[in-house]
């Protein structure tokens, strides 16, 4: 029997240790100032951002979400013709993080989830068509990272607490569940329309535009949101923006999966359904007329 070495494989050896572990697993790791590899991990980035990462970073930088996206982010397709994800945009013409400073991370208190987790990888899984997800972890060992040689042991749960991940994981859960449900439900739910993909992008990543959308006349007319709840999420404090983001995840369950996660004003909903029915009938009529024209030889343009 042939023995394949990692070097013979047509893709580079993965730094992910092939073992799924839970939070009680003890790891040996410490990242500290003065270590020889200081900033090596931030010099060559491939970091996905969650909606909560964007919210924290744009607040720290005092930017509107759209301006943050333009300056610090690049969208990517999480799946072909599917919903979009966001990655950090490195420095112009290079691969280093724009926030990297000689003394370390320039946005440390608001650094993204992926930076907090490193060198642990979070693996979320869920059963098809369910929202409940289960968490496992894997360890990422890259040759340049000397933190694994440091004489400090702690469990993954202790490491998560130290890195402030409890709050980040809680705030990001609704989004992760949406993505997992979308990606694992495949053809049963179908390809999202362009409009629902745009709504997903705005709601998850451009919270300032989403706030204006929630505060708009047509939204208020259609969705029955109690006034106190609406007011609580329209402010500009961190708590308000967190509430708005969580409301957005609920809204997307309606947009992507047709769940009635936000009650509708009955009259407006009936009117909408009626408008959609009329539009569908008109499209059907136009298609039938087009077909009839194509089948009519008088319209084929033969010269006698
Ligand atoms: S955000 Fe901070 S920790 Fe994350 S890659 Fe950039 S500099 Fe490094
Ligand atoms: S120990 Fe690892 S995480 Fe810390 S600076 Fe070095 S490469 Fe980055």
C-alpha cells in the first residue's frame, strides 16, 4: 500500500490539528509582548468579521458602518450565489492588518472574534433546519507562532474567558445560526433572491443603514414592533446597537426562511400579498403573450 506524506498532497499542509475538542481541553499557549514572533500573526491576515465585530470596530473608529466597510473590509461569497461574508482588508498592496502597530493591536479592546480565538478555531455545527448549534474547537499550530512553546497551560474555556469571548460569542450567535442554517439547508430553501441577499448584507454588516430602514415609514407600516422595543433599538448607544443587531437577525429569519419571527400588521400584510398576487398574475400574462407572439408565424418577419 502506498503511503502518502503531507508533502505529496496537492494542497499545503493544514496548520489545524485534526482533533475536535471541547472547552475542557487543556492547551499550552501564551502570547506576550517581547516574544520573538510578536505581530507575525497580524502581518499576513485572512480574518472574517462577524456583524458584532463590525459594530464594535466602527464604534471604536467613530465611523458609520458604510464608511467602515469601504475602508476596512472586503466582501466575499460564503457560497456560490449565496449570502455574503466580510473579511478585513489588509494594508494597501500588502497583507498586514491595517490596525497592526509596532506595540501590538491598535484596536485591542475591540479586536475581532477571530483574533481573540487564535490559536483556537471555533467549529459550529447544527442539524439541518434547526437553530440549535453545538460548539467544538480545534487547535491551530502555525510554525511562526511561538506562543505554543510558552510554559503556560489553561483550558480552552479559561482561554475564551480571558479573551472576552463570552460576550462576542453571545452577540454573534444569531448570525452564526442564520449562516449555518442557510448553508446546510441547501436546495430545500433554495437560492436566495438578489433582494434577500441585499437585505442580508445591509442587516448584518451595515447597521446604520439598517437603522434608517427600520425607522422608515414602509417598515413601520408592515411590521408590528412595540413602540418601546423600537425606541430601545434606534438610539446610538452600544446597548441600542446590540438590540438592533439582534432584531436584525430575527428579521432575517423572516426574509430568508419565511418564519413569522416579527409580527405583521394584518392590513398591510394583506395589501402586500394582494400586490404580490397582482404582480405575479401580470408577469404570467406577459409571459403568455410573449409565447403567443413567438408561435405566430405572422410575427416571424418572412419576406414574400
Ligand atoms: S485586529 Fe488587531 S489582533 Fe487582529 S489582526 Fe489586526 S492588529 Fe492583529
Ligand atoms: S505568539 Fe502567536 S499569536 Fe502571539 S504574536 Fe506570536 S504569532 Fe502572534
